[in-house]
């Protein structure tokens, strides 16, 4: 668990996930990092048992795993509340408010496109 918290990219991803479930698209756009980097770090966080992935249509949504220990519960609370004072994490939260609707529209367009292809 400590290694997961030792990398700034993973810390930023975890902090974003304390707010809500997110797609790779939302994480990429919020943090301004390439898809390959986000996916690699999400894979590490999943293998560490800190993040879970659920499939929703063509999209995969990532969320924090249910804490299995008291320590993990406290660490997640600290991520959510204590780290709000860190400038880069605060900027990520501000960007997420803008990025969320953009990615939601993209998801909707892709879903509509898929439905049209099925009708053909």
C-alpha cells in the first residue's frame, strides 16, 4: 500500500477517485497525462487492491476499493480530507468539474454511434 502512495501520479488518481467513480478518459483529461500512463498506474492500483474496475457498456469505471483494514479506511479519509491543501490535487479537482461533462458528452456520442451501427 505504501508503494501505491509513493508515486505522485498514483496519489493524484487516488485523490480523484475519493470524489467519484471515473473513466480513464476523465482521469486523462483532468491530469493531462497520456492514456498509457493512466492505464499503467490504474493497473498497479488494482493489483494493490486499492482500486476496482467495473464495466459499464463500452466504458470501464474505476473506483476506490472497499477498505479491508482500519488503516486503509483512515488512509482513504486522509486522501480525501487532508490532501485538499496540496496545490496540484486542488487543481485536479477544479479541472474535474470541467472535464466531467466533456467526457460524459463523448460517452453519449459513442453510445449513439454504436446504436446507429447496430440498426444498419
